[in-house]
């Protein structure tokens, strides 16, 4: 009964749509960055452990930031970080792609956690 009553309200449906949008964009970004890792120039034995360490740190800090600042603020900040990182990957010189890819992945991982 409660689910049906909530599903009829416009606010609930708007929030549900927003959460679904966040989840889809986060999943897409996470897997696209993982695929993009194959094409980064450099030693894969250095890049892959670097990203694994970043993932571990981002997932741990995502939970702490969520507790401290709340879900809405953490999600908004992480998407802003990922968006700025993605934009700078496109506009910045090629030798800075690894750094901005790390920034983007950090933002996506925080949103993912």
C-alpha cells in the first residue's frame, strides 16, 4: 500500500527518475573509464595498480564523505568532480590525460559508492 501511495506522487517519481539517471550515468562512466585504460600510453604495470589504489581510496572516502556531508551533497560534488575531469580530458593536452582520468575516476567512484 505504501509503495503504491508513494509512486503516485510527482515528487517521488521525480526523485526516482533522478536516482535512476545518476545510477545509469555512473555505471556508464565507470565502465568507459575502465575501457579507456587500455589505450593510455605508458606502462600498464604502473597504471593499473595506480587506478586500483585510487579506487580503494575513493570508495573508502566516499562512505566517509557521505556520512559527514549527506548523500545529496556528496553525490553532487562527486558528479561535479567527474564532469570537470571529463571536460579537461577533452580540452587539456594529451600528456595530462592520465591525471584528469584519475580525477574523473575518483569522482565516479565516490558517486558509485
